[in-house]
């Protein structure tokens, strides 16, 4: 077996690792800027939808539509924890509160929330390319609320 220069191998390995890290950081920075730009566009599109009183709008480039999302949060984690234990409802927990559990609970309890939970509803904008219904019928050009 030929002599192996371990220093050279480690040096090359570290150079490749450093290059990958630098490229990843540059990509993450660029991606964050692009994401911020997309969020600004979504805010503007939601403003237009709200101002025109429509849920969706179609154009040549695609369809813009708004959808409501539930975002639960714990007002008091100790109360939520005790309630979940007492009601054998540990499936309420993820790293965050589980939206599906909260929605189901509210549906079966006349809109009431479990103790210690806050929830707010917000509208988000989604944009779909033409002929991309995601398995759903495309929304109408303009729909009033």
C-alpha cells in the first residue's frame, strides 16, 4: 500500500467542508431574501383581495386565493398540560399545538377551546399556477364573501 499523507487528505476534506458551508450560507441568505419578497407580495395580494371583497382572483399567470388558517397557542402551558393529562388527550401536543386537534375539539364543543388555549384566525394568500388545481376545482375568477 502506498504511503498515505493523512494531513493532505484531512486538508482536502476540510476545504470541501468549508466550501459547502460557505455555499449553503450564501444560498440560505439568498433564499431568505426571496422568501421575504414573496411574503411582501402575499401581503399586497391579500390587501387587494380584501379591498375588492373577493376570496379569489384569476389572471393569466395563475389564481390568487385566500384561505383561513387556525393558529392555536397556549395561554398557560401548565393548565394545558394538566387538562391533557386529565382528559387522556396527549395527542394535543407536537412541538407546537396540533391544529387538527384544536379544530376537532372546537367543532365538537360549540367553538369552545380547551382550557389554557388561545386561537386566532388569519387569512393567508396562496397562489396557484394555471391548470394546477392540486386535485381541487379551480376557484372562480372572483368570489364575494
